C-alpha cells in the first residue's frame, strides 16, 4: 500500500513538474522593472567614483594613474575574474536568489566606500562591490530571457538597459549635488542603503521562471564551460557582437570615466557644476535613445537581425566623430552640442547587444555569453581605458602642459577606438541569421 501511495505521489509530482510555466503580462513587466532597477543601481555604484575622482585623488594623495588604478582597476580586475564563476552558478541554480544576494552585498560595500580613510581600505571596499555586481547583470539577463519570448527579447532587454541612463544620472548628477553639499563620502552612503532594500524586494517578490520555457528546445543539463566556449567561438556573429559591444564600452564608457574630471579641469567647474552639464544628456538623452531603440527593435522591419547590427554600426561611427570634437574643442557650447550626440550613443547599443546575444545562445549558455561580453567590456572600460588615460595624462605633464591639456590629449588618443567597434558590429551581419538558427536547434 505504501508503495502504491509512493507511486501515486511520484506520478502526481511528475505531472506537476510537467505543467507549463507561465507568467501574466503584469508579472513580466514587474520583473522587467525590478531588473531595470538592479541594473540602474549597478551602473550608479560602478561609475559614481568617476564623479568624485578628483576629490578622492586629493584626499588620498594620488596621481592621475594612481586614482584610476584604485577606482577602475580595483573594480575591473575582480569583476572580470568573478563574472565567470558566478555566471556558472546562474546557469545552474536559482537566479532570483543569486541576484538578490549580490545586490545586497554590493550595496553594503558601496556604503563602506564612504568609510575608507586609506587607499587600502577604499580598494578592499571596491573589491566587495565587485563581488556583488559580477552576478547582477548576467542573472538579470537570464531571468528576463525566460519571461519574454525570442521575438520580444531584444525589446525587453532594451527596456532593461534603461537602467544604464538612470544609473548614470544617479551616479554622475545626483551624486554631484550630494558631493557639493556634503562631501564625496556621503555619495556612497546615499547609493548603498537603498540598494539593500531593493535586494530584499527582489528576494521576496520575484518568481524564478522555468529555464528555456519560451524557446523551442527543452531545458536540459547545463553544458560544460569548455562546451560553451567551443559553441560560442563557432558563433562568429556572436564573437563580432561581443567584440563590437565590448569595444563600444572601451570607447564610450571609458571616455565617460574621465569626462566629469575633464569638464572640471578644462572649464574650472565644481563636481556639481560638471554634473549639471551632462545630467539631461544622461537621463533624457540616454533614456530617449534607449526607448527609441527599443521601439525600433519591436518593429517588424527589425525582425531581420542584420538590420539591427547595421544600425548600431552606423550610430557608433557617427558618435565617434562627435566624441572627437568634444575633447578637441575649447568652446563649452560646442562641447555641449557634441556631448548631446556622444552621451546618448553610449546607451543605445546596450539593449540590442544583450538581446542579440541571448538569441545567439542556447538557454543554458546565456549567462555565460553575458559574462563573456561583460568580461570584455569591463576589461576595456574599467581596466584598460581609465588607466591608459591616467598614464598618458601623467606622461604628457612632463612636457609642461597643464593638467587640463594633458588630460585632453590623453582622451583624444582613445577616440578612434569607436570606429573599431563599428567595424565589428558591421561584420556581425554576415553570419547572424544562420547563427540564430544554430542556437535555436541546439543540441
């Protein structure tokens, strides 16, 4: 009898597991809003240091290269190393819990940055921020890919990427106002504490979806890291898309790391005044660019992925020219006009890039694909570009230049990399249709 009950119970359990997973319209958009908030806090906590770079440099007695190593390198190196093991966990375990724990952790460590009295203390706090943030974006991407079908995924991940301009506005502009009024340390408290509450909300209100429930394939065991990397390398359009978006980050976000300091030095502004110059460009320019891109992604004409990468390549090429004018001119009015092109452009490629990669990866490989592009992007915009600019600025100072002119020349050396990014995005179009089919048919 007990065996019969056990058999019936097992059968009932199997039937329950076999029931299709579903979510309502409201739930999908609620989860999208929560993941957008996670991304916004991630961007704000990541880039707030560039807003208060000079105050930190003076307070901790650092050179240009020293402050970039402390703020960018400390974050970037650990981020790119930890991204892969955390993404391995995300592809196998409960993503909602991982995202929530990561958000709470990095928010607590952000607040602790404000307590740092030495370079070592600040370094350790930034490492703690890194440990948390390395799991946030891959986890959010993987979750959203199981709430929105492939045909709506690029649109959903473009809305998700609204977190970037919102987070940048918080990190660059709200932070600038706080820094002018209360000092640079207060900025980290103001950003860290709300993040803890948001992490608790994710844990309590977001539901873990069934993996692959909206794709044609079935959810099986996650492939090994070696198998994932082999498949990724075979997806030539995915490699070009990763490289294109990563170099976009090296160019655009790398230059933005030093842009507040450039404005402060070149036009003799305070932290808050430099924030006033760019705040509408981030919040409204970046936000509208992201929404417009999302609207375009939802059009039937953009069902062909080749048109998406062609559009991205053209936009990045135009914005590269604008970025060169920003750091060449000595006219603030001209610089502002070009910043209205350059700053929105560093947002519009994010959502389509994530959406394309999710369609080029089987469901159990998405977090690892995301980790790879984040590895390359953060290597560029947090490790390479800030430190190259800092080192070049220190080197140009040997030639009796002012700090403002030394920084200007250093930043102009990075500008042409935008054309490198555009070339990769253009080349992705050659194989992207076939590669999407291969991902859908895997294994």
